[in-house]
C-alpha cells in the first residue's frame, strides 16, 4: 500500500544517512580494514556505501554461519576472527550488543576495535 511504501522509503533514507555518518567517522579515524559481524539488509546497504569509501571489507562473521554467503564473501564462524587483520569489527545485529561484544572479546578482539 501507499503508506507502507512511504514508511519503507523513510526508513531507507534514515538508514542511508546513518550509514554515511558511520562511514565518515571510520574514514576520519583512518580505518583501512573492517570485518562485519552479522548479515542482513542493513549490512548490505552499509557494504554498498563502504565500497566507495576506500575502506576494505576483510571478512564477514556470524555466530551461526552455516553455508551463508554475503556479497561474494563466505560468512565465517566468529571463532575464526582472530585469524584476520582488521582495524574495526562492525556489529550488525538487533540482539543485545553487550553480549556480542563480550563474545568478541572472548575471541581476543580488542574492545577499542568494536564499532
């Protein structure tokens, strides 16, 4: 319906603006390489804008990766995160971020690298 389309476009515009702000913050911090935790629609939008920023996506992780793919990347088990070189890990999840941060720290990710 018309209302749903209006709502969807408004939500997309808001997500786009927040994505651009977040990427600019990463650029300002001279971040070169990132990894993603979690995949979904917001992750896709972020990745599309990230590609034009000069920042490289090194890998994509999830707690339960299964056989998932994300934009040509295999989605990897979070246990493998310490095998990758990155400046920031960007969390894309609606779950409790503090629990995800704890999990990342348990796999030797420096808290300063969590975005």
